[in-house]
C-alpha cells in the first residue's frame, strides 16, 4: 500500500510497453484507487498518491488532470522534485493547445 514508487514505475513500464493506452479507462484509476483505499492518511502518502495520479493522467494525455494532481504533490519533500519535473514536461509539450483547450471543443 505504501509503495507509490513501485506504482509509478509500473505506470512507466506500462507506458514503455505501449499498454497504458490499451488499459480500459477504469483499469488505471482502479490501480490507483486500490492503493488509495489501503493508505492511512498522511501527508507523504497523499503526495505519493497525487503524483501517481498525475503521472497516469500525463501518460493518458489528460494534461489538466495531470497538473491538478501534480500540484498537490509538488511541495512534498519526497515527491516534490518528481512532481515539479513532470509539471515542467507538461508545460514544455509541443502541443500546448491540448492543455489549454476545452475538451468539448475537441474534434
């Protein structure tokens, strides 16, 4: 339950294998929600969970949700550096219009 580093690595590996987009919409959040239910409520645990959620949404190209979750993790001592690095990647993406456009405007 407290192994958010392992969960983040799993998400990275699924992405490298091309399986992150093949997951059903509920499978990725299901992994994260299972970890969330098993967690006691502590600041570092919540930051790790927020980072994993942000990473998942980043890999699924949902930049608004990614930034929302990464923002929760960015001030934590353990997860803050990783969250800030990923936030920089989000803002440096060449397709920033996907970040700022409304989903209802999408083709």
